[in-house]
C-alpha cells in the first residue's frame, strides 16, 4: 500500500490538493476530447459550470481532467552529501540567490516584440542569448541503492543520530531506509534521492503547506552551507509544486531539466516557521564530449514554425502548462497536551533494522505506551486511538492507551460551516448532511462556505483534522504537448531527414500546447503487411502526402520497423475522404431559450477533433464514443476544420463498453513505452488512448488490480497484442479503506452543457519571461530497468518559460543539438499526466 506521507514533498502537495476530487470521479471522455479541440484550435479558457466551478475555479476543465489523471497515476511513482558534479572552472562558489557563471551570456535589453503563436499573441520579454557554438553532452550514471551505512552517513550530515528502519521504496518492490531521531525524519533511497523532514509531525499537520517566511532565501542558503551542499546553484521559485528550488548547476553552469516543471534539485517546502521538507534529486553524470548547438534565436523560430526539420509539427519540442497555484488557507485541529483525547488517524508500524523496537506512528506522531499488540509491520491502518500527547525538548509523542480499527475511514467533506443558535458549530455538506464539528478554532470565520473538512464520522459528530479552502484556492492543474525530442546521433555521420512536406494547416492554440499530444503530426512504425496505401488510409492522408513527407521516391520500398512521419490530414484545400474511421464525440448544448444544439465531433489518429456537418446525423447519437466510417469532404473555414458528411456506416453496431478488471505492466513495444493490461481471465491487451495512440499510463502500484472502462475494437492491435481503448480507470480496491471501488460505464452517455454566452471565453495572451540554455534528460526518478541511450543522456536544450495572461505558467523546451547530431525518430518520454 502506498503511504502518501512518504511521497516526495512536491508529489504529496498535489496529491492532497486533488485527492477528494479524484475519489469517485473519472473524466468524461467525450468532454475531454472537446476540451482538447478547444485548446488546440481556438485557445479559449474553458468555463466550468455548477459544482465543479466551485471546486476548481482557477484550474479549468482541461486542467481538472489532466490533474485527475495525475492523481489516478500518483501511486506509481532518495543520498548524496555533495552533488555529483561540483562546479568547476569559472563557475563561482555558492552565494545567495540566483547564481550564474561569469561571462556566460550577454544580457541585451528585451525587445518585447509580440508574435502570432498558433493564434495566441506571444510576447518575447527576455533576451535571446548568444550562446557558445557548442555545448557538452553528459552521460547519466545510474543511481546506487542506499545501504544502512550510507544512509547513516547522510543522516549524520543533518545532525541526525537515531533508529534505522526499512520502508517500502518509491519504486515498487524496493526498500528505502528511514532514520528517525525524535521529530527529525530522513528517508534515503539511493546516492541520488532522499527526503529530509526537520519536524515530521509539523510537516504532516501542514496539510496544504503554508506561506514561506520573508527570509526564505537566506534560510535555504544557510541550510545548504551548514549541511555540506557546497555547489553552485540557482534558487528558483517552484510554482507548480510550491516552495523554492536550489537547482545545482553543471560544470559549464546550467541547470538540469526534466519533462514537466521538474529539475535536478533540492526542493524546499516551507511554512511560516521555516523548512518543512527537503526533497533531494541530485543525478550523477560524466561528460562525453562537445557538440554543436543552435542559437536561442533559431530555437525561438522553431517555436513559431515547429515543422522546419521534417514536416513533423511539434517534433523536437516539449511543452507544458499549469494553472495558477496559491497557498491554501488551512486550519489544523489543535491537540491539547497531557490530556486524554481520541484521535481518528492512520496507524503504522515499521520494524527496526537493528533489533530495536518498531517505529509506530499515528498521523506523524511517534507512538509510545501500549504498543505491545501492534504488529511489528503494519501498513497504514485507519484507527480510533485513545491516549495523550506529550512534548519533551520540542518533540511531541503520542502515549497510546487503546486502539481499534475504525469502521468509518477518513473522509473529506465539502460544505458550509456555520454556528447554530445553541452555539454549536456544524457542517452542512453538499449532500444535505448535518454534522457537529467539535473544538473549532476561534479564528475560523463563520459562516464559511466551500469549506473542505478532513476527518471521520462518529455518530452525528465529524471528528475533523483540518479545514481548508482548497476548493476556492490553490489550483495548479495543467497539461502538456509536443511530440518530444528526436533520438540522438552521436556517431559523427549525419542521417538525412525526410524532405519537409507542405506546412500543416492545423495548429493548436495558446492553451499550453493542447493537453497532451501536440498539435498535429506524428510518427508510425511500419509493421509486417503494411503498405503505403494501407497506412495512408489508416491516418486519413493521401499516399502522395505520406510519400512526400518521408522522401519516398519508391512507395513500395517500405521496411518493417521503419519510422514514418505522418503529415497532418488537414490542409487549406478541401480533401475527399472515403471510409475514414474515427470515434464519435457528441455534445449537447442547452441554449437560454430552451432549445438545444447538438455538436457531432469526430476523432481520428491524425486529427484530434473535426466537427461533422450534414443532414441526418441524428442516427449517430446511439453510438457515442464508438467507431464510425465516414465519406465526405474535409474543409477548413476560418481556421476551423470540419467534415461535410455525405454518408456514414457503423462498422461495429453491437460494440459495447466493458468494465475490465486486471493488472497493468509497462513494457517497450515497437520501440516505444506501452502498457499491457492482463485481465483476471488471462487475456492480455495493449492499452490505447481515446484517439488510438499507444498509451503508457498506469494506475496505482505495480501489481495492483485496477478497473478500466474500455472499448475493444475488433481490428485494432499493436506489437502482437489486441488493443483496447481506455476511457477511465481506477483502483479496484481503495488504498484508504480496503473496500472495493465500483467503476460504471459512462462514456456511452452524451454530456449536456449550457451553451457558453458570447464573449464568455477570451483567448489568453502569453509572455516569455526567461530564456536559458539547460540540460535535459527524461526524469530518471521513476524509470525502471535498463535505460536506453536517449534516456541516460543529458543533452542541451533551450528553455522558454513564461505566463499566460490568466496567470498560468508555461514552459517550452526546444532541442538544441544541430540536425547532424539527431535521428529522424522520436525518442520516448513521459507526457504529463
């Protein structure tokens, strides 16, 4: 079982912000695709209605859906006294604040010029540096698992001399070391990863973090100096995960970045009292040579015109965005000292590694007293415990008297807190339930609407732990786009790229790249039995366009395993399609006058969203989210692609959605990550996303049973396995209470929404505020098995960082190596969510 208290601090923050929303709520597939279409075509800021508008007003529907996917996959996701690559040469000794090596770049005045970026005004308000003509490439050194001796050595560096324990590792099937000395906790995974908590009970009680003190930078700098972290670093804000990051610099003076607002770091979570937690992710690496790179100006032009290399839009680029996140106001329940109390909380026990007593904890407190009947090894179990809290030398412990497993597990309730005439404080939940709240703090403003209360029911009383406003504060959801980087070619012999085809006319909007897959264009690996005609038909493109995009003078000269670039099927000229297969995505909009408008959407592998136009489409409403073959003409008007339907056929009229139970396993098929799902009756499928792409996502830990709402289309397969398209997913057993979770078929239902009012959605503008050269590699933290050459190479990339006008932060990573050091194939990487 995964204990969220042992997630890395930044993961724990996001998990707890979204935990309640994720429980029992799965994203509607058709609406998700509708949002994708909006982001990629017009870039409006979607507006939520009703309950979820109260829940996530700043997150937005698209962010909420991606955030839900993050939460569902959260459970599948630490020792180095000095960083692996200390600064050298002209890199300065560490000092306070943002550190840059001397004479790295000139700093011209930003021009502030505005450009058209896929329909979004993009202002460049940062200098495009004149970088050196070459940059290093480094080879990542795989982590070495911690030993008890190395864990104790790091603990001594923190002044921590305590008892040692082994606990479930960040990677399923592994063990991490835990050193505990009073309130100090240190979790050590390897020579590259650790988490340190100066006051673990305070960290656990700080449900949503807090406001860092005004002198946070000085506190962090003093921490680094006093604990032996003597490397040059940049101190950067961490908007996505909260806190501040001390990012160590490579010997040539650049930070290391991963896919989604993460980097090599010491990530500091702080509250008003100071440091709550330090998450260490400090990779080791060695230089393997110098290679030519493009300039920042060239990288910026790739952002504006991303199809220059091979006609593949968004290749060589990664994007991400997240909505604004702010501190969430939280009231924690005060626990009196030396008084008999009852706590409803999570009890766990970890056996000692050195023959001592087990480490027994209750909601972060170390437990003493009557622990004889607690097993030496006990996963988080929700209990009702009686006893007293004591404090000695600043360390709080819980002296246990009695405990029993609690029938009603911890819950999170949304509602309004108010004071009755008799003086009692009650919670009126959104489900019209009234519960008494004891010992409410006097500074809680009443009435308090949209309050989220965590606790457990005890009759008509809700024994609460915390009250917060996460439903109206916080935020932080997001998504990403881009196809990823090209594979590397460091042999010295250039490999020619295909001749670029016509510039695709289909582009995304300014919503951060479109929520997950880029804005058109993709690759396909040739399989046995393929022909150019078959592949062109599959993706809804012409044979001529496919051949031109890949420089094929002889269309019959295909080889199994060959990677083809798939051009966009959308152009400014009308295109006839015959038997083009895709998935229906139907939405009904209620208009203020009482009438309705039905929008018929169509999803294919090559086109994220087309609006169907024509007569007699009503018959399609019986086949929501199922395949249909269409004959007609694709046209683009005012930048919006549509398909005029002449006729259609339903290839599988009896096809039904299924709820499947089984286990997942991530493998590599046809050179790319893929998730295999094996049902309880032994049938194995490869997972596809809704649009028909290979899916590499999982739910829970390896080996957990999961539920999938899926559609098995008879003629779909990949890598020798039949395929299933996944519409929603959840754990089969709740990790919180051990009870079965039900998943219902919902994707065959047509969603109904209010018609947006004219002018309700205003496309945001975007501003780039920071441009710098960084080193990129896929985040190795959760990668298992032997890494491919592209996964273990730190390569130069240009980072463009900025904000949308609505406050959302975005990043764009552009591959910096020159074309002669690249292959015309896309390297696998982890998409956000």
